[in-house]
C-alpha cells in the first residue's frame, strides 16, 4: 500500500498543533479513544515500573499511565510546548501524580540504553517521513529494557471500504489531519529486534487505527 510522502519539519509541526490544540481533545475522543484503550490494555502496566510516553500530546493517555503507576517513574515527552502546557494542567489537577513532562524529540532523545520497562507511542509515526521509520524503531529498541514492551498506535489503512475516505483526505487535504497519513510500522519493529505479540485494527467513527504490542527479544547466548 502507498505510504504518502511526508517531510520532517519540526517548527511547522509545532505550528500545526498550536492551531488545533483547542479541538485536539475532542478529535481524540471521537477518533482515537478506542485505540488508546487498547494501548493501555496492551501495556499491562504494573506499579513501580519505569514508563515513557513519546508524543504524549495533551496528556490523555499519560494521565492514565500515571494513575496506574503511582509509585513508578513516568516520563512524557512531546515536540509541542503548547501540547505539554495542556498536559501539565491535566496532570497537576491529579492528586499525588508522580510524573515528569518535558519537550523532547524521539530522534534526539538523551535517555540511556535499556532504560524503560514500557514505551508507549500513539499517533506519531504517521507524521514522520517513511525513511525515518527504521531510526524510530531502532531508538525504541535502544531505550527499552530487555524483555520490555513497546506499544505503538498508528493511523492505518483499515479493512473497511469506508476507511479509504481517510486515505483520500490524507492524500489531497493533508493539512486537515496535521500531516498524518496511514502507515504500516510493524515490519520496522521486527527488523529492529522486537517480536510482535499483539495487534488490533480499530475503526472508530470510520477512522482506522492499528495498535501493536512488541517485546524486546532477549536471545539466549549459545556456548
């Protein structure tokens, strides 16, 4: 299937999300809520673990992560300072929240290798250039602990005829979707050294998504 071309322009991306921040939570509720529920289910979060959400946006999923991991370490990063401002307000309203929010770029992260038990990333890969997918998957692999989990949600092609409407919008009116378009990311995770454990295709109000759980494979050394 055709992966539409996209370029990486960080400042443009920040500007696009600044424009839509007023409606972003409503959009997420209408089109991405079910995928987010699967992402949290697939994560199987246990307290006292170390969790990173990449592209945490306005903190909808991140707030749930913090609730489920009250005594662990929860870090959320996002490219957009405007998104992070909303996320911080959401998290500050929670009692006893244990979290850190900061500006961050997946391809320029300073986290050490084997840092996180769980890495969660929702609807970011579909913004990125296809030639960066290998780098993204490799960075996920680097920062995840051995046997740790990565959960990735993306805008997908879907299986229903009505889902094709969204590919058409992404192709001819990309600005309406802040540049997002359908992608297939699973093979890049496998190439990076992950094992895909679970996948689900979701269609919410005709918008198609795919949610994957991948585990960092630990290979036994042969002597």
